[in-house]
């Protein structure tokens, strides 16, 4: 069984020789012994309301990021004029 696993992963690594992302996925799979999926939030708390619809959650996150970008831009403009 061990030699089969060794041969299996050797072939996978050999097939992904020029694919860095593929090699990382294989090595992480070996280390973790399982395939992981990205972990996204299931809800968003906005004051007293809980938002569970993914589109609405993404909209809220986008608005937060837009606000942060505007603040960064404002700080850059102010620092140039001082």
C-alpha cells in the first residue's frame, strides 16, 4: 500500500513539474491528508441584523472595502499637500 501511495504522488508531482500551484496543492494534500475548501463567512452582522444571503454579505464587504479605499486615497491626497 505504501509503495502505491508513493508511486501515485510521485506521478502527480512529475505531471505538475512546471506547475507551481499544482505542486503546492499536492504537497498540502499530503501534509493535511485531506482536501480543504476555502472557508467563507456564512453571515454578516450589521448592527442588530444578521445577513445570511451570500450576495448581500458580499455587497456589505464590498462597501466596507470601498470605504477603506476612499480613506486611504484621502490620506494620500492630504499628505501630498502638506
